C-alpha cells in the first residue's frame, strides 16, 4: 500500500485536519446536472478468453502528457498517482519542472524521496469514447516494473471502478 503525498485538503497536516473538520451546509436543493457520461458495463460475454482462477493486476496503456505510456498499474490501494522518474525523463520532461519536498511512504515500508509533483493530462479510451482528465502525479525515483501507478485519486477523476474479475 502506498500512502502519503498531497490531498485535496493541501500538503500540511493542519490543512488536512481542518478539511476533515469542515462542516458542509447545503441550503435548498442542488441543481440537477444533465447526464452526459456514457455508461460502461461488464457482463459474462466480457469473460471470453479469461482463464480462471486468476488474480492478474490491472495494467493499462493511457496517454500521459503526449506519450502513450505502457505498463501503468491501476492500484485501488494507492492514495496518490505516481509517475516514476525514468518514465518522466523519457517523456521529455526535466527535473526543473518538479517543485516538491514531501516524502511518500509505502515502498518496502520506507520513506522515499519525492522528486516533485507535476500536473499532466491523462487520456483513456479509444475513438469517440475517450476521456481526458488533469491528474497530479508525484514523481519518485524508485525502481519499478511499471512506468506509473494510477491510484484512487486518478480513478476518482475518471469516475472509474476497476473490475479485476473481467481481466
């Protein structure tokens, strides 16, 4: 499990505590939004070719920045989206684009140095069924089989749920 890093409340412990204590008051009814999303559902026909039992990881190939990025792990247990430094450099970015000084925990249970954070567009899907979201990646210099890890924040931005059963 990977934890630490930025949150919606901000980088400091006090800002996260204040965010948790914040009381939201809604007056009246919220306006209804037009539903424009396309639903994607899985059924038994999607299981064709899947050999059971299995516990394969969910690995995808999104476009991050302007680069088709292979070997991106979808990790429901990760609290942040991670881009590994080697992949970051291969995408043509430089370390000067990475402001940060926060640690991240979870790789072998030890603190890892964050090289920085960067906001990049991520595109998933094909043809007319694509979606692009701006995601905040933590760039770390660590050895990994993957180029990036899409955590809960990225999944939430895409309103996605991983179905490991249908892999």
